[in-house]
């Protein structure tokens, strides 16, 4: 039997001096739950996490941004609707749409915020079964040309935790057809659609590929012994190593 590492002992990737200088911002809103998990994932990938508060008026000198999961502003009105108007979000929107194309990853509530901000198309509504869902979920990688998926292979299946209540991705047929035609469906649910999302879509990107949103939680699958029981338990780490390789110019 393989001995599991103690908390804090896991070394996910070999140290790389090039990556050590990368700074990844992790945004916290009132009600955010997974900011520390996201920061730990960034650290395990080899970069430096930078705390960003929703009321900040500058992004500082960050190379990418993660908008983590939780229930920003208690999900009042609808998930992500209030967070979209936070001062920091205007900076993120501008940076993501600039010539520099700042990489932005929205996880769960972060995905909801990205749709409310119109950085990504479509919307998120209640799960079709109207219940909170928490489980390990298999995903298939459909696009590995984004800033956050370069370390995966197209068709690769990964297992990461999923936990949501407003996780059903919807869009009109024209938008869905465009996402399919442009290769902007990044992940699909495999074996079981946990929330009724159209066309089994678990994650999408913008046209440039620097902005990615998904409902499952890769930051909870970055350490052996503390992630899903199926697979390596670290299959979410590729999101964070992918963007680091993109930053240092070593992306695929």
C-alpha cells in the first residue's frame, strides 16, 4: 500500500525557477469559500498566489487570475449577479479583453460570475433536480489550446470534485452551436450529467482562449490522498501548470 503524504508534505511538481516568478491572483468576495484551496493549488503548481480583494481597484502585477468557488454575496438575486459589479471585476474584464489577454479561470461561482460579466456566454441556473450536488465527477477534455488546458490531451478524462446548486449551464441554440463550431466547449461531463447542463457542457472558453469557466473544482484535486479516490487524485493540477507554462512561453 502506498503511504499517503501528510498535509503540507506533498510536492506536486518539481521546482522550476522560471515558474517561481509567476504571480497568480486569487479573488475573494464576501461568501467565497475556496480561495485558500485555489491559492494552495497555485503554490503546488510552482507559482506565487496573490490575494485580491473584491473591493481592490487594481490587479497589481499579476500574470493570471483565478475567481474561485463559493457563494459570493450569498448568491442573492442570482449566483454571481452582484459580484459582477465589484470594483475589481471591471479591472479583470478590461485585462481579459486587452491585447495582453490576461488568463482568467472561473471555478463554480467564478464561472457564474464570468457569465454575469459577459466574459463568457450563456447563464447558470438551478440544477435540473433542484438539489445541491456533491460528488467526484469525470470530465472529458475537449480543447487543450486554452491558457488553462495546455497540459492535457484532447479526449483525456480527468476526475475532479463537483459541488453546486446552480450548476446547470444554459444558452440558446445559436450560442450552443457557435460554441461547438468554434471549439469553445472545453470540458464535458462523462457518464453522468449532474445538473442538466445543455449538451453535457462542464466548461467553456472565450474566443481567445484566455478565459475559461467550469463548474467542477480542479483546485480540490491537486494532492495525492486529498482528492478524488478514482485516478491519481491530482488530475486538477494541470489547470495551474498549464497557465504557468503559458506565462513562461512553454505552452504547447
